[in-house]
């Protein structure tokens, strides 16, 4: 052997190599141990920076490139690629571009609209919603998306708050128009998506579209001079009152449109939108996101849990959007064979509960759930790019440099942030719930609401940590854990104080829905005369073919909830009132309280002396009000 070694000597490694290798391995292990999300955070942060730099370069070059500009360019580059698929019919990028040109031509010649004028749009999910939106945008108009679930007085409030010159109404919403027409401002011109009209002084649009030219209107009509100029009004869902018209700028549209791309969607993806287009999730993240990618969108008239997965298979959907309780609706459907045989890889949205998140993954397969946080009118956004179950996103030192925010202490009884003896707000510790506030500055502006300056001012906090600073009050309570993951805790308006303690409505509802006969629980606080704070009340929906078991409910809540969080009142309903974005409607329920004389639904009261829920009769109600029954 020695002779062989002499003929072919083995190369000797330098003495520093083993040490360097050991150092690299040690660093890798330390990174995994101490900074397990370093590379995921870095990739996400680089994406955010790249997109921001691209927009900034356009600005410095004097080129304001809007989402509409990107769409028009795509219509030239990929004219035959499907942009929308609706009820089986394909609408290519060129088709949508040309029909929106027709609509722009109609209003250019018949509508007497000027650049910057507002047009309100009351339409359901259909291709013409997008055609009208884009056509008006090509004229440089601000488009106000009206919630078609809102009726009469509330709808009139929405219309008046954005002061439109024209109201465009879909053919399937003429009944809603009939309700408001007598009280609509006389200076609002009404157009309906039909060829004929039975309403006096109402214009028809469909016949004029068919006769109009497909030629584009002059580009200078749509050109934007400033990314901060208003392009849309999108109404908040109004869970606690009348909707407010959030001012949406070109900058916010661009940021929203980047969401799908930031989560890893590509031009080859097919995005399924079942959410209402009047909401930012569908219009900005969904439609805008498809334009940012150059992808295809499958648009649904209305969400259907029973048809959801068959649609996904039929159209080869790869990305779905969800909001609020949509995922739970899918999980509550009867189990079918082949539920995992689909091509969906990403589910992007917000508001999914942890238990539903896990059930969704177990039942429907390896779909990456991309939870995010962001208010329609807000200037802060979080994205859960790691897939951590239950979290709405992550933060770190670098993220806070670009998007400064804090979680501050909050007084639930006074419904306002806590200030110390010097008048400054105080930050909560990690693991504690605090009010999310986001710094308002040149890079992260807050544009407020149309029609009411007071609503805008109410969302701003001044002199928070030092003189002259300004923060946007999200109204949301969040928790940041020791790994810097963020979790939604509750809305400030949905959190109430009872027996000197703060009660989180989501915590209570999560405990109640664990029962196998409860379909849904909507928890809120109601005022009781001569009592401080608000007593807990739960509106419940039972699952089909099940019966109410008050004994089980009592055992469940006293086992899993502190005494102050146990709902004192139960209300059994057949149908839960929801907003158009699948959020529970609490406003009317809170207003109605627990009076059996005015509420026809069955009501029950937690009688601690009997250790049971008992029927809430008029006599019991009177004894509570008189103080004979102690709460």
C-alpha cells in the first residue's frame, strides 16, 4: 500500500478548511435555532423592496403607471389570453379592453362627465361591473363601489356621501333602485344596464354600448399626475353602523394589486373570485392582482359552497380567495369523494379561525393558506408568508423601518387608548393584546373618508409618543408573540367589559362553536340598566337536524370560559345576519338587546342559582331590570 501512496499521493486539505466548514455548519445551526425565519423574512422583504423601488423609479422618471395602464398594455401584448371567465363564457384581455372603450365612449358623448367626476356603481358580480369600472376609469372618473346588500336609507347615505354625478345600476338591481329613486338627489343622473326603461328620467346603457365605437378615448383623460390622487371610493362593511366611503388612491390600488404576486402567484395561475367586487379584496387584490400578473380570473356571481370545488376542477383554478367565514362554509359541506383532487395551491384572504384552518388543510389537501391583514382604508398591511397557522403575518426590525407601527395599551371601558401621567400612550409587552396603530407619514399616508371630515379625524391619533406625531387607529386589537408573529385578537368595538374584566367576543364564540350542534355563534355585549359595562350575549345558529342542548352549552361555557366571559343571554336564530363580506352583523343585535317583548326569537338566561340556562320570559326580564335577580 505504501508504494501506491507514493505514486498517487492524496491531496492534503489546508488546515483552515475543517475549521471553516465547522464554522459554516455552526452558523447554519445557530441561524436555524435563533433565527428560523431569517431567509423567509429576507425573501419577503426583498419582494416588498423590489416592488417599492419599481414604483419609485417610475415616479422619478415622470411615468405614473397605474393598474389600468398595465391592463391596457396587456390587452396589446396578450390580446387573446382569457382575462375573465364568467358562467362558462371567456372574455379575453382584448374583449374587456374593447367593451370598456365602448362604455367610455358612451359617457364621453352622453354623460357630460369631466375628469375627476365621481360615478357610483351599483352592480353585482358580472363582467359588465369590470367593463363599466374600467370604462369610467379611462375617462379619469372616480368610481364609487356601492354595496348591493345595503338598502333604502343606508344606500341613500352611501350615494350622498360620495356626491356622484351619475349612478349606474345593474339590470338585476332595479328593485333596489325603485326603493331609493323617489328620495335620490335630483342632480344625480341614473343609468341602468338595460335597453329599455320604465322609470321616468332614467337613461338606458345597454343599447348605447352596442352602438358605440370600440376606439379608445384620449389617453390624457385617464393619465394620473400623482399616485396619491383619488381613483376609487370603497365602502367599509358597516358592522357597527352606516358604511363610510374610504378614499382609495392609485398608490393603494397598486399595493393591493401586488398582493397575489407577493404570495407567489404567477401569470400561469387561474384565480377564482367569489367575493363581491364592491369590496377591496375582490376588486383590488383579485382583479387588480390578476392584472399585475397577467393572469386569468374566474368570476362567480355569488359564492356557493356546494359548487365551489366543482368550479375549481372545471376551470383548473389554482388560486382561491377567501374572507371571513367562507372557509368554514366549505368545511361544513357534506364530505364528498375526491375532495383533494384539484389544482388549488394557494388560498389568499383573511379572517379564518385556527380550528377551521386546520380542518381545511386536513380535508382539502396541501393548499397553502396565505392569511393577511389589511383594512380597506388603512396604511398598514401584514402578510403571513411562512404559513404559520393562526397568524396574520410577521414583523421584524427592517419591516418596521419601512412600515412603522405599534401595539398600545387600551382602556375598554372608556373605549380609548390608555395614556400615562405625561399624556403619552404606552406600548404593550409581547404576548399582550394591544391596539394596532400605524404611523402616518409621506410614505404611508392615510387618505380618510369621503363626505365626512369628522369620520377621518376620528381614525387618527395625535401626540401618541411625542409631540407632533400622527397615527392611524385601526380599531383592531392584535398580539405579537416572542417570535414576532402577529395574531388578530378582536375589534375594539366587539370587545366589551363586564365585572371589571375585558371580554373578547372571538374567544367566547370559539368556545361555543366547539359544540357539535352549533353552526355559528355571534357574541356581543348588551347594556343592562344599573350595571357597569355590558353583559355577554350570544346569537346562535343550530346545525341542520340537531336540537338545542342547554345543558351541554352550560357545561361547555363554565368549563372553558372565566365566569365574567360566560354569556348571560342566548338568542336562537334561524339565519345569521352577515355583511356582504361574510362578517357577522352585530349592530342591530346590540340595539335590540335581550327584551322578550320585542324579540320573537327564543331567548335564554344564565341562572347561576340553578346552574343552567332557563327560558327568558317577560317576568324574568322584569326581575333582571328591577334588580331582583342579581347578575
